[in-house]
C-alpha cells in the first residue's frame, strides 16, 4: 500500500511539472464560479429555467469530473507515445495496483470537488447523504473514461478524437431531461444517466438509493472491464 | 499543379481516417442525430441545431488541424516537407478543405436528423462549410502562438468563445449587438444557416460578402503567420 501511495503522489506531481496540464486545474474554478455566482441570478431572472434547476447541478458535477478525465487521459497517452508505459510494465507492482496508484488521487480529488460544489451551491437543497453518494459515484467517471480512452488509442491525435467522442457520450443523457417520462430510462445505456437521475432525485428530496446503486454497479463493472483491456494493451 | 494538390488532398483524407477522425466524427454525428430525433417532439429544435453546428463540426476544423500540425512538427515531418519543393498553398488548402468537408458533412447530418429534407440544403452547406473553413484557418493562425497542443488548447478558449459563441449568443437573443454583429467573421455563414433551417429573412448580399471577405482575409493572415513562425523557423 505504501508503494501505491508513493507512486500516486509522484504521479500527481507530474501535473504540476507540466505547465500546460497545470493550467487545466483552473477549470473547476470556472465551474464553481458559474454555479455559485452566475446561475442563481439567472434562475431569479428567467422563470422559464425553474424546471431545470437540477440540470445546472448535473452539468456542474459532470464538468468537475472532466478535468481529471482529460488530464489522466493525456498523461497516459503521453507515456504511451514516449514508451514510458513499457517501463511501467516492469515496475514491482501488479497491474491493478498500478491502476489504483494512477487513479487514487484523481478520483479522490474529483470526489472532494463535487462534495464542495454540492455543499456550497444554493440552487437546490441536497441532503448530506445524497451529496456523499453522488460525489463518490460521479468521480468513477474519471478512471473509466481515461482507461477506456487509453485502451483504444495509439497516439495523441487519436486521443483527442476519442476525447471529443467521449465528452459527448458523458453528456448525452442530459437529453433524458427533455423527453417524455416513459422514454427517460432509454438513456440508461449510458452510465452517467444514473448519476444524472440520482442528482435529479436528490434535488427533489427523493431517495436516490436505487439510481445510485444501479450507477455504482454499472460503473464498477465498466471499471473492471476497461481495466482488464487497458492492462492488456497499454504496456506493449 | 492540380495533380499535386489532388494528391495532397487525398493523403490528408488518408491521414484523417488513419487517426479515426472521419469514423469518430460520423459516429458522433449519428449519436447527436439520434438524440435530436428523440427530442424533435419537444418543439422547434432550430436553435439547438444551430448551436450544435457552431460548437461541434467547427471544432473539428479548429482543433484537429492544429493538432495535426503539432504532431507533424513533433515528429519532424513538417521540417522534412519544408526542404522538398512543396507548395505551401497546396498543403494549407488540402488540410483546410479536408477537415472542412468533414465538418460540413457532419453539419448536414445534424440538419437531416432534425429537419429531414425540409430545409435549404445548398445554402446550409455553404454556411456550414464556410464556418468550418474559417475555424480551420483560425486554428492555423492560433497554433503559431504556442509550441505545443495543450497550451494552444488553453489559449484557444477565449479566442474560440469569442469567435463562435458571441455570434451564437446574439443569434439566441441573449443580447442584441445591432450592426456590430457584422464584424463577426462567421455572421454571414450563420445568417445563411439561419435562413436555411428557419426561413429567417436575411440580407443575402451581406452574407455572401462576409464570406467572400473573411475567408481570404483569414487565409492571408494564417498563411503569412505560418510562413514566418513555422516554415522559416
């Protein structure tokens, strides 16, 4: 476990060594500023936005996950392009420990971002338990996203193309907020749908247990699957 | 001369496909199309369609053309090309036209999913192609200010927001800028798209003139800066 933490911290420091990656850390600040200062006056001014309050939180929560989705994807692609990945293939860690070390801090960092965002926002009232569940669930997007991309791409160019496609896959279940009730769960093929629906229920003070459970199971199965694919493809 | 250009263009498409850009762009368009098709009953989707066209296919041109150049520079491919008797105009045009055509096809795909065939396809194609060409040329211009892609991406955020989203916000009615909107490079193309999908009355003279003025201007700016900052260095 000590080795995992050591590698996790070393890996995290990589972001601060690369000024171009470091600059992406500003993105959550923008999300926070929008959700805390820009959205509430808009809601007050335009009554038409009232039915979509939860949507603002959905966007805020998912955008918080996108920072480390991008950073982790780019760090791993860079390692692949520069053949550093092959060196990692022979370090004294098994592959799952390696994955844990690479995503431990990005995951926890994203959890904290969403915990803070959901706690300080004034758009809707959300219970503490719901905030915790949503934060831990939404942050699972980070490892699944980055591992999936790195299981598929060979270089930075392909990486960016897939990132564009994945961003869309992550956001597509937003459409469920605009379709008739009977079609809502047609978007359940997308894992983020369950995160979005959990947020929606939380903002109405309803139980999010079912949606959160489906979300956790869905994400953990995906995580297990993409981790295996990643291990098979990344170190060769 | 045409053979050289034709060959460049063909290889640009080969490179784009090798990097999955064509396939992924089509898949993304199909998924957007599917969602838009689902949403068609909630009311008019014209504004959503225009917002998507401005924020998705145009991005293909802006970011991917710059990314391709950075990768070619990193692997010393451009440096090798520059010592051959190549024609920089051919290289420029082939890159711009290839990504812009993909962007236009994706834009058309989005429109078909919302409007079926019930829109002015020709003007819509002209408008969306022009936006893609302008955004590609802007990408070529902007890449000369950064030495690697992530820095380019960060510096691009305000530029791209101003380039695309100011005209979009004006179109959506968030604010009204009067005649000032005429200085937006994509305003003419946006007017053509608006006319094509919603039948909005527009000034065709302005729309055509805007495209005819801004595309050569952007080309000239991008070409000169690329020549000075990339080729000569």
